[in-house]
C-alpha cells in the first residue's frame, strides 16, 4: 500500500513539475522576445 501511494504521488509530482516547467519556459521565452523587441526599437530611434 505504501509503495503504491508513493508511486502515485511521484507520478503526480512529475506531471505537475512538467506543466509548471512548460509554463515557466513559455513565460521566459515571451519575456526574452519582448525585451529583444524593445532593444531593437530603441536602436531604431537613436
């Protein structure tokens, strides 16, 4: 029983971690692209 619950918890934890990691990755990518656009627009102005 203990082994079974541990397996379920472990799988659950891994899935949650994958989802959060994916969201973090997407968020970081958006921020990098946004910052890159900002830099390019500033270069064009000056």
